């Protein structure tokens, strides 16, 4: 079974399939905007997919605090602990 970080990376790859080089190594510490060129529309799509995949709801205000893949993973864990 894939780790949560691997699942997040898969979602990002799926959403950015046209923007990313297929051979690009994506790591949890990568900046979504600076390293992966995630814009606001892509971010909304990625967060939507993450909410479905992990059965969590990330508030709109919290999205601004998410800068890296690791941040997404930490937010998911935080929300799952509250359930």
C-alpha cells in the first residue's frame, strides 16, 4: 500500500500531467508554487482530489498555509486525527 505522501504525489502528477516532465522526481519538501509551478486553479483541483482521496475537508483559509507536499500530508493527518 502506498504511503500518504506517495498518494499525494500521484494526485499532483495526475493534475499537472501536461505541465510536469514525466521523469521529474517529486519530493515531499518541494514547494508547490516555486518548484512545481502550481497555480491557484491547479491548487483548487489538487485539494479537491485530496479531499476525496483522504475523506477530509480542507477549509479555504487553510489552503494559503500549504506550501509543500509535506504541508499537505501534515494537514491531512491533523484533520484525520480530529475525526
